[in-house]
């Protein structure tokens, strides 16, 4: 007799089987893969016992013309001698154009500005950041499969909280190229909160200060009974440990009165600078030395000198922290703890500055290099259905508002920033003109009131709307954001049922500081934006009023005397003049004057319509 296998929803019916799922921290400087083994999350080592994989790929061509590649430590060892073909910190190029890379001239690569995303020329051909990232992810997938001697069910991959739709999509594409089933894209600060929340059992309001090799994120999270709610998020997608390396390298060259002339020189001095920076995390002074084409570079650097050089960058990160606290209406002393994530937070200057800002020593219980991967592994284990205790509830948020362009070039926000995701919201719109049979939908992202200051995500058209009077159609536009932060938009005319939709897969690329600028401008220009919005709305109302009056005059203008027609024409002319001047008070007064001045005409039109409807009909038929 066959036995009926009973299991909890989402879990394997065989208690001895489990789905192998991993968490991957795809970092700027280095990457890691972790999994839950023996009841706890741990980072998986390579054959030499090293858990860290440097995010470096070297491309080569052998004597037979075959492409070869080295990934990780082997590639990193060759970055000074073969800098143009050894790609490091590729995460900084994800979803970016050449114009978005302010330090491109200081890098040893030959860039090619392809449509959508910058690429790097190598001896093995032109390589996009997605391809390079896929090589790193594939190496980590192989490590995990070797560890478990089995195929993977899926992976949770972490991304900076400030990655936009294009950068998230690029990360997903890289994972798919690497043969990974992406269970979820998880924000790095949220992953760190998972690791700390489970390990310490702590509850309360926490700030996650994540300073990695190429990006900076700051998130404020509420940890309570297994619920991880992101209260607010911010950061800088172009700030990280690489920038400290560049500052230190430039200072050493200036002290020695030397220049890094060749691409190899640039890479050599950066490698030496990074090594010196890491040494200064434990020692009070260090010696930076390396051989360049112009001779031996030698400079002594103290921890105090590094702190002085790093201060502008640290202050830049704290400015983002202040914005996030202001968003959440929280004071620094209300934060229970500050979690430090990312290798760059090992710098004493960073820890001291963050501690001084919050008035408490930051938490450094877990390895800052590993904490993100550990949290991702815990979440992957949950999504694979291996955790008998049930799923964690993760309430991540959108970093920027999503909305639509409306008449007058204005933005109607559908989903405000800091809204927990996944989420779905809808809003009804209508047509502007009589007989309108199509509607253009323009999806934008940003905090400004005007479309031209926001980022365009997608455009599509809803066609086949039945001809109706202006304002009669009811068009529902629905926004859906999934757990990965990716957006889909649909529009449906409620009466006829015609529908159109788009999944937002934008061309890769967001300007270097665009997200930070959007938020900053949203604050500094709020008053001016609201004034401008009011003027634009008044102009739209004026245009609607003029259009309706012209239509009425064309149909029933014979009802007016010559004097009345001239008076209404004069009122319409006044509206046009007020629109050009930009005086909102005068424009609103002109709109009201036209509305009042056409009341008698509207009443006459109504009487005519009634007479025409009743003509030839008996009283008992009415």
C-alpha cells in the first residue's frame, strides 16, 4: 500500500531531502557565496580554504587563438602586469555609460561606449560588465556545487539598495548567464540585518552603514519579531573603497613628485595604495612602495594622513546618513545600533566618524566582509522551503518614487519612495480631448514635480479607446513592483476593456550621482517645484477651458449676439495672454472670468438641447 506523503506548504515531502540554495554577495572588490549548513549560515571556501573570491577577471588568448580566463586571486595577481585585460571593480560599471564614469581617465582600460552600457576592450574581445560579472558568479556557482556535490536549486543575490531598475536587471542578466536560478535580488543592508537579527536576537531601530569597494548604502531598519522593515534608505552609487585608494595613490605620487604614466603604472600604484590602506587599519604607519616606469615610488603614510585624505569622502557618506534620518523623522540618538558592513568600514577613521555621529560605538560583531553573504544565505534557505520555522518577513522599500507624466509635463506619483515592496498600486486617469482614442503612458522615476527633472523608465500606448467626450473615459493605470524591485505597468480602459502593459526593462544606465541628485533636488527645490506645478496645472485647466469653449462656439455660436460673442472672445484672449506671462494669480482670475462669462451661454445651449429633445413629442411620451 502506498503511503501518502504529507508536508508543510513549500517544503519537500521527503524530510531527508532539501533544496540547495545559496546566498551570493556580488561585491565590487570581492565576492562570496554562503549557504545554511548544519543549521547555521557559513561562507563556502575554495580548495585552498579561502572564502573570499576577488572580483577580478583576466582575459587571455593562447598561441592557438583560444580565449582563456583567470578569475579571482590568479587574475588579481596579474592586474599590475596586464592591467588592460584584468578587469576589477566591474560592479562600478554595471548599468552605466562612459559619460557616467568621472574617473574613466584614471582607469587603465580601453572603454567602448556601447548603446546602453559601457564595455571594456580586451585581447579576447569587447566585454560588457554583465559578461564579466557572469564569470564571477559562475565561479561561485561551481564552488557551491563542488561543496555539495549537487546542482543548486537557486540563489539569492545581493545588490546595493541604491541600484536602480537598470542595474538590478543587469545583475539578473549576469546571474542567468552564469546558469543561476535567481530566487530574489536582496538589498545588501537588508541581508546584513538578517544576519545580525538572527545571530544576536536584537530588536529595535538600526542603521546599516554599508561602505563597500564601489558603492555606499545607508538604510534604517526596524527589527521586530522576525520582521525586517526598511524604514528609509539612501546612499551613493559612486562612493566606495576604490575612491580611498585613488586618493592615497594620488597623494603618494604627489609626495614623491612622480606621475603614473602608463596604464600599468596606474594599476600598480593603486594596488600598492590598497595594500597600504589595509595595513593602516591595524598599524599607525605604513610604507607605500612600488616600481613604476619612471622609477621607484616610495612614500611613508601615517594613519592620521589617511584620515585627513579620507575626511571629504567620509563626510559625503554622512551627508547621505543625515538625509535618511530626516526622511524617517529620526534623530541619531534614537538609533539603537549601527551595523558596519563592507571591508572599507575597517578603516578606523570611518568607524570613529560614524561612532561620533551616532554617539555610540558601531557594531562589528560579524565579519564585515561576510555579513551580507550570510544574510543572503539565510534568506535563500527560507525561499527554498528548507526552514521549518517559516519564512522571515522582509519589508524592503523603493529608493525613489514612481509615477506618470500628465498634461503640462507634470509628474503624478503612483508609488512614493520608501514604500515597502513588493507592492501594487493603481490610479484612474481620463482623456483630455473629445473623441480621443489613444493614450500615451510615460513612466518616470524621481522626486521632482516636473517630468524633465525625473528619469524616464518606459513609454507605451493604450489604443482602441472608444470615442467619448473628454473626461468620460476611465483608464486605470496599475503599477506592480516585485520583491526584486523590478516594475511592470498596465493601463486598462474600464468601459471597453482594452488594455496595454509593459515590463520595465530599461536600457542600462543611470548617471553617476543621479539618484542622490534626485533626492537632494527634491528637498532643495520643493517650494519652487510646487509653485511651478500649480502654474502648469492652471495652464492645463486653461487649455481645457479654451478647448471646451471653442467646441461650444463652433456648435452653438449662433445663439450669441455680436456683443456677447466679442466679450467671450476677449475673455479667451485674456487667458492666452495670462498663460504666456506665467502669473498664476492673474491666470486663475482669467479662467474664473471665462467660466462666469459663459454661464449664460451654457444655459442657452442647455435650453436648446432640451427643446430639440422634446420637439415633436407629446406630454405623455416624456
